[in-house]
C-alpha cells in the first residue's frame, strides 16, 4: 500500500501538523485530506504552506465588519506568496454586546485562539481583529501557541460630524451623554448625536483601548510597520492585509515565532509607546496579561518610573483634540517612534524579519503636521499615567493624570461610597444623595471578581444634581476599569479589589481620603484600630461555591489587575521583569 502521501512526519508542516489522534498518523492525514477535498482542494494546493487566518467577524461586531474583506485581501497575499489561506472562526467580542463585560470574556477568547491554533494544521497564523479585548486575546493565545504569527487589525473608524462639530466614539459618546444628563442638550439633539458617533465600521476613532492596543502591538513588532492607524474603510487597509498575507508565508518558512519577537526589550518599547501616545489605562492590564504569557512580568513601580521620563506626544482625544484618522494622515506610529529616539530599543526583531530600527528607517520621512508633537514640545511633559500605592491600594492603583483635572490631582475629601454597580445606579442621581463637589466618589465590588469582569465603570458619572449645577469633574476611585476613551480625575484598578478583601471594602461614607498624585499615594485617613474593627464585621467574601461552567473557572482562577487579570493557570513561570 503506497504510504508516502499520507504518512506522518517527525517535523510536520502543512496538512500534517496537529493531527487528530487515531493512533495511526498515516490514517489521520488520509482522513483529513478526504474531508478537506470535499471543499474542492487539489493535492497540489494541500501541499503548500498553510496560513490560518483567525476570523473574528460577527453580526454583533461593527468593529470587525470589514473582516471578510480583509480575509479576502490577506488570502490573496498568501496565495501570491505560494501558500494556502484557511480562515477559521473564534469567538468575537464587541464592547457594548458583552454581558457582563467584554473583560470577563477576554480570557475565554484567548483560550479559544490558543487551542484552535494548536488543534488545526497551520504553519503560520494571521491574527485578525481590532476591538478592545480582541487584540490582547489574540496576542495572548498566539504567544502561548507560539507558531509564527502576525497581527492585522481591522483599523479605526472615521470621525463623524454633528451640526458642524467633529465627533467620534467613544470619547464624544461620554461627553454628549454627560451634557444630556446635565440638561444641556435635549432628546432630539442626543438622538442626532447617536447617529453620528460611529459613522463607519471599524474600531473607536480616538486613543481608546483598541487604538492603544494596535499601536503598542505595532511597537512590539508583531504587525507590519504602519499597520496600526490605517482607517478600517481605507484601501490601504486592504493593501496591508495583502502584504500581511504574503509576509505570513515567509514567516512560516523562516519559523519566525512569537517568542523571538516578544522579548523583555520589546515590551519595554510597547510600554514606552503606551505612555507616549497617552494611551488607555486598560492597555496596561492587557500588556501585562500578554507579557505574562511569555514569562515576563510588568513591574508597576518600574512603569511609573518610565512614565516620569516619557512625555505624551500625541494630541488625540480623550486627552487632546484629534482623531485616529488624523494620526493616520500624520504618519501613524512611525513619527512617534522617531521622536522617542533612543528611549526605544531599536534592535528588537519584528515580524518583517528586520529590527524595529531598520523598519523605522525604511519608512517615508516625516512631514509637517500638528498631531504628533516634537519630544521637546510635548502635549504633557511627564507620565500619562501614574501608579499609586497607599493604605487604600497596597498592590497598586492607576490614574491617567493626563486626562485629569490638574487641580484635583492633589486632593483630600470626604468619601461617598457606593457598594456596587446596582447601589450606584439606584442612588447616584437621587436628589437626596448627600454629596458635594469636593467629595470623593468611591465605587467598590467592581473589580475582576466583584462585578464580575472588572467593568468599565470607573468613570462614575457626576451625580445628576452636581452635573446640573455645572460640576464637570470630581475625584472618583474604584476597583473597576475605565474605558480608554473616558477622562476625568479617576483612580482605577485598586488592588486588591474589595471582593478579595482589599481595604476598599472598609471605607465608609464620611471617611476622609487623600489623593496625592505627585507623591504617588492614595490613602484612607482612618486609624488602624478602627479599620481592624470594621474588618471583623465584614460579610464573608464571595466564593466559587455554587458556580458552574465558565463562571466557576473565571472566579476561581482570575488574577488581580497587577497580574493582568489572566487566569493563573495560563501564566508560566516568570523569568523576566520589565521595565
Ligand atoms: Fe470596538 Fe470601541 S467598541 S473598538
């Protein structure tokens, strides 16, 4: 019997990779080919390198609505380079269509991506997605699976326009909603705004989490140069997809695996870019989770120190004025990298097979523009974000000081406590709420386990009666996250969270809290004896008891913010610390 066509191989490629196990490799190949031939493939085609393309399209996901087009273009690139493209689905997560939160599902998607890459035959994989949790989930899965992988994002949406004013999701979603709550615009006007906030498909058009993740992944070296900022509907996005397909075939031949790219130095570069673009606070959690998959821990205090020497260079909403389409026209990531100069490690290997420095040098020269500032005239001189510690956050907390009211960064006030999202929803807008503009709003039980899923609820709305009186910002603190598109004097990611017994659980309305951003402190001004008394009367912490399915897996194994909220069993031994 002629075996050669079907036999397994010691170092298999293409269709012979990742065989279903029947105890007979030859039979596994034979059966696999029988089924795939049902789709019309020839033997010649099936002998080519196989490039998997992760299909994250869904009818619920406008951020990924161009995925079919990009698969077509990437497939063309794969075939031009002599490979066979095979798209395959994984779950799709869109921010506003994910109950309880998209963060709750990110790790499920990462598991899905990792296992589908491992389970199916492919010599390289194109990671295609864009919405906030998708890019980190794809990266986490790919880092763990460790076959040659290249990211292709769906790209940002274009900005909209309302009565002559430029606007876009989702900074302006919050800005206009706040104006509507304050009675500043009426029902008809907010309806008109609603139709203009996301005028095209693609990811949010400001420096939110999706844009930040795209830029930091390009800085990591996992995307073709210039790939982060190209709008979703631009022809260049499709050309990039074709080039990505072509490059994926070459990467398969070169066996250019993520472990060669995702080094401590590459993560240092990504953190530097996160700070320089004034990026989303969420990105720190995602980069921590991604780095964790490569045995790299991100040290919060080191990140804070890096922030002190990294200015914000990009003038984009929510901290600045412009939109992602403007960043694209200004040259995308490359001029930012050039401004950062020797703050970056140019020797890092990237998906091009060349170093970051070589990629930068090969891009067109910069041109005059007003979106990316020279490093000598930054938008914000130091540290888009600051890491806080103190009696309220022994394991750390984060504030995006570039998006805060500067006069509130040093502030002491009376706590007004909400015990969870339901409590906040029930009382925040009550006329009876005892609250003043210099109070500090506290939200707890909104962390990784508490909510669960660490919702983007840290942007606690200004209580209605204060909003109507013209109050625009207050100090707000929580164990939740905040959308990267939000702004305000907001302390986030307090760890440990209240639901894990963190000190946030002990705060009472009326306590004094001191925020000292310059000194990197967040403290509850209550003496230890009183806190010990309160701890003794706390109700039992929530437990995994009575949970089932994914909820149980999530609850029992999710880590706190400082470990990226990844599942503990997915994080290998930590062998490096960055920065
Ligand atoms: Fe998908 Fe903003 S909701 S990127």
